[in-house]
C-alpha cells in the first residue's frame, strides 16, 4: 500500500465530508508531495492534511515499537 493510499484512507475516516483532501494520485509514496499538493489547494486543507500526515507518522512509529517489543 502506498503512502497516498494510507493517507486517503485516513482522510476518509477522519474527514469524510472534505473530498478535496482525498483527491490525490494514489500512486504517490512521498508525504512531502502530498503535503505540497493539498496545501496548494488552500491553507485550511493544508492544515488538515498536515494533521492527517502526523497521525499516519505516529501510527507508523507505534507499529514499529510494537514489532520491537
């Protein structure tokens, strides 16, 4: 699963009414590209995208810590 696919899934879960957050190429695998694309749509959407990206990052850290334990 690409990073964009995980991002889109989380955006649908958290903000289902914000279609603009979900309109990105699902093949993107770079969170910085996602951030730039969404921020280009507006500061409000960019802020929401930044939060979603931070949640995904924390989930990845939590998963890796669980695997180590």
